C-alpha cells in the first residue's frame, strides 16, 4: 500500500504511515536533516507544483503539508500583517489538482479496487487526500474539516478523528481577566504560538537562516505521530 507525501519535510506523516506498514514516497524541494535523522521514507527532491497526478494513480492515499508561513503571518494581530495582499494559494491548490489528476488517471485505466469503487459510489474521491495547514489558512482557502491542536485539516478527513490534548477545554476560565490584565489567555497562546504558528514567530528570536532556526522550524511543522498514525490506519485498504 502506497502513501504519497507532498511537502514532506521531516516526515511526520511518513513516520505514522511507515509504522502501519505502508510504503511512503515523499516530495520536497529540500532534504531536511538536522542531525536527528532525515526523511524516513523514500525522498524525491522535486517541486510539487511540477508533479502531474497521473503518476500517482496507484497510490492509496495522498497526504500534504504545504508551507504555512503566508497564512500564519497574515493571522498575526499586527497592522502590517493585516495590510498584506491576499496570499498565493498555488501550493495549497496544487494538492487538490494532483489528487484530481490521480483519480482521473485511475478511472481511465479501470484499475480501481473494490474499496475505491465503493468510495466512488458514496461520492468520495477514490484516492483520498488529507491536506494539513494552519488555522490562519481558513480565511483564504475555506473552513477546515478538523483540527488536531494547531494542525488544521482539509480534504478527505475521516469521520472519526482523534483530539489533541491541547484541545481540552479549560473549565471556569475568566477570559475577561486576561483582557483586564492586558495579558494573553492560555487559549490564544495555544492557538497562535504553538505548532506551525510558533514555527514562524516564537523562534523569531533565533537569527533568521541560522541552522538552529531552520531545525526548530522543521521540527515544529512536523505532523504529530498520533495524527499521522490515525490517518494511516483509517485509510489502510482491507
Ligand atoms: C510545513 S512543512 C512540511 C512538514 C511535514 N509534513 C512534516 O511532518 O515534517 C512544508 C515543506 O514544504 C517544502 N516545500 C516548500 N515549497 C515546496 C515546493 N514547491 N515543492 C515541494 N516542497 C516544498 C518545504 O521544504 C517544507 O519542508
């Protein structure tokens, strides 16, 4: 069973899928390795926008984590961020184009499996796609189907999904307290300064383009193992 991992980074998706016995081929323009090990699947160094989905007609699932910086930045409560022109959604949209091309090629070859034919009868794409990005992307690409902490998901998100521990409600919070104090609520902090958001801003204290900053960025953007493993289990044929 084959998983295609677009914008694969350090391989958070790949780790979950490999643990469930999948083969994983990842695409990225960079070979990320910061001394803790590189991409764990088969890495292809290629710009994802140059891919034609027909080559993935044999894939069983596509996962994708296009870069989030443009969305994260525009979600920051600063005038300078709000004044920016709309972001370029090309990389986000490329994921759906590639899925559509893969599914079209699959139907043309008539090679759909029983599981895939069943999916089509139910109105789903035979090759599912899950795209991960940040909450700030919702304004530009539409509402996410689910989120696991700060990791927001679009596309063919399964009906049953895990929750992140970060998403547990904090009972009896006096939110006004934070307003009065002029401080930031823990909830805001969770949504905006952990995960991919912190990725861009919390580490701004490190010199830009430094190796440490790159390593920290890649680590923070990495898909959490429980999320990747869940998707790998749900979409494993048979
Ligand atoms: C949000 S990170 C991916 C994180 C990954 N899911 C993980 O678990 O580690 C986005 C990745 O997209 C890559 N990237 C940026 N532009 C790209 C392009 N045009 N084609 C392929 N990869 C690209 C970056 O090098 C980066 O590794």
